[in-house]
C-alpha cells in the first residue's frame, strides 16, 4: 500500500511538471450522488457511472462519503487497507487511502464498522477537504457518494458540488424524501444543476411519469425546474452483479441498463462554457459554506 501511494504521488508530480501551466480555476467536475432515503441504489449508481465515464476517456475518483457505513468495497470486490477513517484518525494522506478500482477508476472508501458522530466535526472535515483538494487538478471527475437524508453534512457536500444527481424510485416514500431534500437545497440557495435519476422502474414511460410528478411539484411549490438525467429499469442483473461483486456495466456491458448508464455519462460530458478564472473549487466552496453556516 505504501508503494502504491508513493507511485501515485510520483505520477501526479510528473503530471504537474508536464502541465506546469495549469489553467487557473480549472478544476475537476464534482458530482454529488444523493437520495432522500437509503436503499435506492445510490452507491451502485456512483460506481457504475464512474466506470462509464472512465470508459469514455475521463479520469474519475469515486469517494464514498458515508463515513463508517461504506459498502463500495462490497460492490467492486476490492479490498481497501486504509479509508477516510484512517485519514482522520491516523493521519494518512489521500494518496495512502486511494485504491485502484475497476477499469482504473480510483476508489476512496468511507470505512465500515467505525461510525462515530464525533468524527464528523469541523476540524476533521476540513482535514479531509484539504486532502481531497490535492486531487482536483489531476482528474476530470470527482464523484461523491453522499449519505442519505438531509443532514448538514449531506447538504453541505451537495451545495458545494457542481451538479447533484438525486436518485429516486417510484416508491411514494422515496419520492417524498427526495422532494424534502430538493426543498432543503432550494432553501439554502443551491445554484447547480439538480439531475434526477429514476431507479428500479418498469420501463421508460414509468420513469418519465415519476420524473414529471416530481418536477411538477418542484415547479409549483419551489419555482424550480429539475433535469431528467435518465433512468434504470428493474432487472435481475443488478442483484446478480452485487452477488458477483462486479459492477453491472462490466458484468454485462451490452445490457439495456448498461447502455442507459453510458448515455447518462455522455450527458455529463458536456462542454463547459468559459468560466471565470477565479471560480472556486469544490473544497473551497464547501469550506466557505461551513464557515457561513457556522457548522
């Protein structure tokens, strides 16, 4: 593991020398994957999206932000020696805790079996952000798999991200919970794109109906428009992939669900408009939010 961390640092230092004229303000695109409730396939979505983006030529880091309750290792079949918990408690660097995942996607685990609310305080969160910031000039996408619900930590991570991808199912409780999350983000003035993915639907019509219901309520009561990023149908392939500890886009790349994931990845690869050079990075925005909200 120490050798792997050393190699990663060397590669990034080499890239820094080659690109010694890094454009000011050019940062990784940050995506926050979230949901109003657990059990809707959020982590599964995050890792499969990361692989689809990587297959399209982007460099990707997936960070499991559900500290102490991570299950990204189970879904990918990899073993992580160090996690975010080790970064916080044992002074490991971000390079120490990064693992090589499927298809070259970099994985950062949130750790499992060590859930302690005292870990998620300002000091530790800023420490984590300082480490994540080291990656922002060297990858194209940083995908944050955020814990479910509307806690301060969840809201802050989404508010700082370039785009949010909110996962819901047709289940009424799932829709109600994701609407509550959307409402909270609107109240706090989220300026990024709110993408909706409808998961475990029967077909395209079912997916569109679910989205239109949610979008109508958001439009009527919050005066906002949601973006329909895509959908994933109900299929036994997902449970088979979980059992095999292999993401479904790799287990069956020609399956409809894998094709839909690739389409969503393509949508996220839009060409950005020219941005101001002083554009804040994800970590800078999140630190500012923590300060402003007195977390």
